C-alpha cells in the first residue's frame, strides 16, 4: 500500500474486537491497544479452500477436508457421530482419522 499515502499499514497487529458501534479494538504491533473507527471494515479471513463443486456442496454440514480439519483440530468442534467422508488421497484419510479420534475423545 506504499503507493497510497492515505493508507497506513500496521503489520504485526491483531484485531481483538469489532464492537456494535463499529469501532475496532486492535493490539498494535504487540505493544499497545488502540481503538479506531474505520470508514470501512473489510474482513479477510485467509485462504479459501478449493474443491470440486457438486450438487449440494453449499448445504450446511458439507465441508471440504481442509475446512473440516480446521473445525475439528483448531476450533475443537465435535464432529457428528455419523460421518461420511469422500477423499481421494491423504487429506481425506487424515480427516477421517481426526474425526474418529475426536469422536472417541468426546465419548470418553
């Protein structure tokens, strides 16, 4: 954004909260907490999973293997007890393993 003098980039900063009055709490550069009211709030959540489109792939509960792994491993979401995984390689196999492991842990 160096080509735009009106834009200031804060690297190594983390948004901690977006409040109902549209103010944003930011831990700036790991040093200070700053409250700002931006003109625009743009949420960029990161990578987008790419998988083949098929009829019903936008229905609730239908996930790609990468999204499923994030939900189970990072977010600790309990998978359903009945689960159907379609995978053509290591990612599907690993997703099944993680689901099985989580179901056993939640059942214990």
